[in-house]
């Protein structure tokens, strides 16, 4: 049994220690908001937070999590009240939506690290998160908007 804290909930899973965190989240814990994109950490669709850092869950073995807290898109807020989620909805960022949970998780990690990022900061941090629909301008605008919506901003 592997013990995890996922979205502020302690869980135990009976899985192979080498299983990617993505599949533990999706298949074992039924948290399907985190998406499978490439399986090689190249697209960002599977981005989750591991102790507030953005990681690619498709290449992170569950055994590497240890006692660090895992946060998925479902764990940001139950009612979409997180500033990044609010900004995403306000600015109609998603087109097809497939990459958006990974984009939101990466943007949230960026704003934790840098509460007032420049366009260059956003572009550099988000560079590994691909959007097949090309909504990059709306993503950047939503990150700026979320920075204004954050408490204390």
C-alpha cells in the first residue's frame, strides 16, 4: 500500500510503485480532470502540483511522491472559485478544453512563484504546456487577470 495525500485527503492505494501518478489519479482514484496527452512529459496536459510545484504526472512514479501533497484540478476549488479558474471562465480561454486543466495547474504554480508575472515570465513558464487550439493569447491574458483577482493583489 502506498499512502498519499491527494487534494487534502489521505488515501492508500494498492498499486505498483512504478505506476505513473497520472494513472493512479485517473484509474485508481477516479480523478479524471488530469488528462493524458503524450505520456512523455512534453505537452503538459497531465500537470498537477506536488507540494505546490507543477509536475508532469505521466512520468512521475507514484513512489516518488512520498509525503508531499498532490493537488489536481479537482483540488483547486470545488466551486471554481479559485482566481485562475475564475479568470479562465471570465475570458473564455478554453476552446476544445483538453489541455486546460494542465494549463490552469501550471498557471497556478506560476502565480504562486511570481504573483505579478510579465508576458515574458508567462511565456517562459508556460512554454511546455501545449494548446492544440492555439489559445495562448487568452491564456496569457487570463494569467494576468488571475493575478489581479488573487487575494491581496
